[in-house]
């Protein structure tokens, strides 16, 4: 079963919206700079996964 990613789900992993925004921009920038095409859903999943890795 695929978990639905919501703003609330992602926000729980960060101190504030600015941390979430900066983290998300860096993830998206890295994906684009690698030359990889990704959908918004794929980017959101990457944010979720990497936030879990980095934030415990």
C-alpha cells in the first residue's frame, strides 16, 4: 500500500517550513543537475526518504 504524502506528513520531520523548503529545493536541484527527469510524486518520495535518513 502506498502511503499518501501530505504536507503534514513531511512537515513533521522538520523544525519549520523554511527547513522543509530548503531541504526540498536541494533535493530537486540535485535531481535536475543529474540530468534525471522526475515527476512531482517521485520528488516528494525522495524528500520523504532522505528526510527519514537524515533526521532519524
